[in-house]
C-alpha cells in the first residue's frame, strides 16, 4: 500500500500555507480539541487567539519542495522481512555518506588536545591531583606506516594509575609493556588518510571514578606511491550475532570493506539451501543476504570477500544466527496495549526506522504489532533523515512505519518537528535571517504529508538548557529568540487544528532548575496564547530513580495549567549493580503515577528490546537482546492494568 498525500496538492500546499489550512487567519480557541481523556482544551471559547499571525511562505519556496521524483517505490521483497505489506524504498541512489572528519589540520597544528577530567563529588583536586599521561604529542605518519605510541600514566601522588582505550582504530592493538605502560600499535592504510583521534582514559588509583581522558591526534598523509602500501585481505563490516525465530525470513546487509580503499566482491561459501545474495537496489556494491532458517540451533554462514585488485587475495567472515522455536517467544498474560485500556492511558513505544532490514525483524514485528496502541518514529522523521540535502526528500522509512501503524491500528506521534539536533549540515549552515522560513517549510512539508495520519506532534523538542533551565542556545533561538516556539506551534496548529500539540523535554520528572525553567516557559507560552495541548516528560531514568513524589508533583503542576501530560520516552537503565527487579519497580511506579494522574493520557517507552536501545549497554528495556521477557515486562502488564 502506498501512502496517499493529503487532499491538498503537494506542491501547492508547500508554497501557500493557506492552501490546506486557515492561511493567515488566526484559529480561534474552539479549534483546539480535547485529548483522549476528554479534558477541556487549554484555550476554551472566549479566550483570545494566539498573538502571532503567520505570513504566507515564499513562492517560490526557499528550498525546492518535494516532487514526484521523491516518491518512494516498491522494494524487492527479498530485501526485507515484512510479509504483510509492500515495503517501499527511495527511488534515487543512496546519498554518499561523507565521513565525519571531527578534526582538521588546523586542530592538529594546535597541539595535543586538552584532557577531559571527570571529577566525582567529594574529590578535592588540590589534595588529589588528576592522573595524566607523560610525554604525549600528536603524531604524523604516511599511509602504510606503523604507528607506535607509548602511554605512560602518572599520578601526582606517586601511585600508578590504571588506563584503558575508549576505542581502538581498525586493526590496532593496545599492548601491555608490563612496566605500567602500554603501546598503541596501528598499521595504517589508504582508508585511514586524514586526522584521526585516539583516546585513552587514565584512572585514579584511589578513586576509580576520577578519570582523565586524553586524546592524541594522528595525521595520516597520502603516500606519493600508493603501490608501496601492502595489499591486505578484505573483509565485511562487522555483523552482530542475532537470535531469530524458526521459519522467519532473516536479512543481513553485507558491506565489503578493504583498508586499501577498494571495494571487494562478496560471496557465500557452502550456504544453506534457502540463502540468497542480492545486490542492493540503490548501491550495487552492497549485498543483501536472505535466509529462512528451517532447523533449530546455531546457523553459521561463511562469507568470503575477494580483493578487487588481486582476486586470489580473500577474507573469510562468519555470520551466526541462533535459531529458536516459535514457542520460546510466546507471551502469557494480557498484551500491554490492552492492559493499558483498563488504566485509561494509551500505551506504546518508539519504533526503529528499519527493523524490517534486520535479521530479527520477524520477532520485532510480532512484538510491536501486538503490544502497542501508539508508536513514535525513533529517527525516521528527523530532519536529517527526511531532508538530508536541499531539495532532496527521503520518505520511505517513515512511509513504511506509517503503513505498519495503520495495519495494526496504532496511533502515531510525529517526532520531532523542531529540534536543535539531528539537523543536516546544510540547515546548520543556513543564514540566520532565513531560518524561520526553513523551519516553517520543514514543518509544512512533513505535516502535509503525514498530518492526516498523525494524532500527536512533538512540535518543539528539548528547548531548555540542561544545566539551568534557561532557553537553549540553538540555531532556532539564535535566529528568532524564544519566539521560535510560538511560530512553530502556530504553524502546526494552522496546518492541523485537530492534532494534539506537545512540548517535549527531558530531565523534568524531578525537582530542579530544569523543571523550574519548564514551568516558567509554559507560563510565558500561555500568557502569549501559544496553541499547545500537552507536555512530554521523556523519562530516561535509572534503576536508582526514587524521586516519585517529585514526579507526581510535577505532573500535577502541568495538569493544573490545563495541559495533558505524556510520558514520551520512558526507559530505565540498570546501574550500581541493580538487578532486573529493581528496574521493574521503577517501571511500575512511573506507570502507576501516570494512571493516577487524570491528565496523564499517553505513556510510551523508548523502544522495547535492549538490542536496539541507544542505552543498550545499560539494558534499559523490558525485553533483553534476545527478545526474552525481563521482570519489567510482567511489571508493566500488572501496573498498566491497574492491579
């Protein structure tokens, strides 16, 4: 099924705001609907309309609008795990990914970067100096050279600090010299040309949380004679081990990699009968492996990469699938979306933009399609995903999630329309005077495509400074001051008078300057009659979280201002040796507080399996990496049902 654009013609609606909305007219308060709880709107009839009157967007637009050339087309079914609807893909070749070069020659010339000190509470640096490394300096080599850097840790008090590298370069080792020092050894090749960063952390011998992170810049120059560099065997980019369900199709993207800078071919060695290898439709240098496991146990697939210059030079990698029975993933009890109906809240999760392009996509699809009544696109609606270059639009990932939501009767939260992060480089580099139009054009284009299928919009995301709750210094604040919030909400309201518009923020579930700043911002917005309906509490917390009285009070203060409360991004990272039962209790108590607050109408987690969590190493979710239930899953079932 292909998504149908809004009734208004796409191009015209992007040029003239009035074409699909009230245009320059200011909507009155009666257009602000009740939320799912039936609570009254924040601007009841008789209240003055918002003070901002938006002008028409420029014609022609500041950047080229989406066209038929941007419309997704069907993807070959053997390249994904979905069997219930037609997955679509972008029509154009992949946008080349320009490697992010965080450091330049100018940075290198400035000398060794300053160390970053982590100073725990209770440590007096005048009595206990930070550990450091002796005699370090930046290094310059030519591709093909072997880099050797000795790290000599020192402690001002004369003891021996510990140390560890943050991340090793490709092919490098960090060797113990058995005298308190270690040496980085790294053979460089053509792929390493540029200014590279290598960071080692020194650890105080007495207070292990007291640390000094020291970076060294390694400039790798291009050789005058590339043939002088040894030709090494290629490989594939690392592929994680997956747990899959018997009979589910599994797909894995194979990306051949050669440190000499060429592209190797990829082959399967003695593959299972069901295995196929298909070139990617947008980049034929990539290959898609598809296999349907038909036996329980460990399935190993051998992948051979063949050098582009010397066909006799090959590499061999192994992929591992742990194939388990269907019964291993059956869940007892009520589904979470059904349990939440008893508590009067809408329960859901953020969803990965391309779960159907992973080996375990069948498991992911099965859980998400049955457990959630609302979904948030984790990243496929962010500006960098949808509009990576001026005039280029990539809608396929979001279109696929929208089809998935519609197929399984899920509401949708649009996320985010305006944020200071996940912006393409071209937006960061825009003229300050043009940013209001750029912002409004993006809001218009996204809402005109998806607005009739989205009930909730995170219109402005994270507008406050993390430390003090003042306004964040973003490119939007630089251009418009706090007024950018009013403009964004007014634009969204004019485009969709019936949607629930949300201000979303993190670290506001407990008392402190961030929450004080949020309340002050809300009060100013209401004084200006900004049209919004709810406040989102992100709630990325830890298993040690115990500020439940604060959370209840904070939600109550929002409700007293006539606004709904949404828990938008809940997860609970395990810390301090806590077990899963402690994590489960935090989930339960947050849910119970939401259910106990009449204006808490939506509760969503930020994912559901640790495998795809951005905090995966802290195991914050209620299924583990193998899609097995943790204690938190049962706790959610019970607390959502009101028991």
